[in-house]
C-alpha cells in the first residue's frame, strides 16, 4: 500500500471526527441558547398577560363605577320628574317576617287525679304580629333656581296712591285668576302713576302675602333697578294676563307659596339682571313668554332685577 495514501486517509478521518465534534457542540450550544430564549419569552409573555389582566380589571371597575353613577342619576331624575308630574313617591319598607310566638305550654300534673280525668290542656294565647310602620318618604327638595318662582304676566287694571303710605302705589292687577290681586308697590318716587295705568307687567305671584300699612299685598311687580333709576319690565307684545314666564334650561315648578325661612327668592335674586341688549335674564339665560318673545327693560342695561 502506498504510504502517502494511508496518511491522507488517516488525516481525513481525524478531520472528519473534529468537524463532527464541533458540529455537535454547536448544535448543543444552539439548543441551550434557544431554550434560554424560550424561557425568557415565556416570562415576558406571562408579565404581559398579568399586566393586561390588571388593566382589564381596572377598566371594568371604572366602567362599573360609571354605570352605577349613571343609574343613580337616572333614578334621581326619574323621581324628580315624577314629583313634578304629581306622582307620589312611596317608600318600600324592608321585609320583616313576623313569626307567631306561642308561650310554652305547662304540663298538667298527671299524678293529681281529678275525677279520674285529666284536665284539658290550656290553649296558648295567640300573640298578634306587630304592625310594621311604613317609613315616611322624605320630601324631595327641589333645586333653588328660577324654576321655583311663579312669574306671570299681569295687567294693571287700577292704579292709585296708597291711602296710608306716601311712597306706595295701590295696584289692582289681573294675572289670569278669578279676581285681580292687590299689590302694594313702592314705585311712587320712581315711576309716574300714568306709566302704570293700563299696562302689562311681570308679576312675582308666589311671595308670602304681607300687610303693608293695613293692606295685604299679594304679589310684586318686577323691575330693573339701580342707582340711575327704576324701570318696570316690559313683556313682549301679544301677552295676556296669566301667561307664564319661562327660562331656557330651567324647569318651571314654582312653590305654591315660597317659605320665607328657606330664602328662595333671596337666593335667586342675585342672578336676575338685564344684559347688554336690555333683555331680562337669569344668569345667562333670557326670560321669555313662549311663542311671544323676550322680556325687556326700557333703557337700563346690566342692572339687577328685583
């Protein structure tokens, strides 16, 4: 055999063995790296799932809170609307099951004879169930805003001086009721009596009647008022006595008579004023008679109304 061939054969065998060992080691190393990478990816995936579940739970809690708040607001609005429409609110008492309790029955003395007959056992006394008192529904207090004021259009049928007061007019005003209302108005020093006769005015009709120098005043004429002067508010053309005054954004639900202790008018009055266009406003909303127009002052801009 040729020695050179034998050497090359052995050399090739050694080289192939080395190559095989190196390839196997590379495969093992790659497998370890792949395994480590997979474990890292699994941990990251678990962290991502945990973060997602936490975020989802937080979103669900927030959504439940919003829905609960919306339900409560809807309930309050429903109760408010039902009260406005004259639907009484009835409270539902908690269910108390009254069980009938009987006193223990005394055993008869069986050793004591009584004509060789045992006495009949006594009937237990019946205990009447207690009556469940129905809890009274607390009165719902409406918000204090212009909706609590009974503002109507009135027509001055008669105007004269108060017989007992130099600064008061005595007015008879038709506001759409069976008879005119008597109004004592302190406009003597501000408005000539000729400007009051046979004119339409805005009248506050649910103040508590008050006696002024011996005569009961049943309403108040609304005026724009400041240091420069006093002007009676002017209703829009085409009004008739009894037309109601509305304010956009506020539900008209006036008290029959405002309770002076609650100071409803005193709370509302600071937000009554005229604007740059002489329009009578509550906050930023104009006072109107629906279908007929706005209520105005003659010349006084941006002044209180009272």
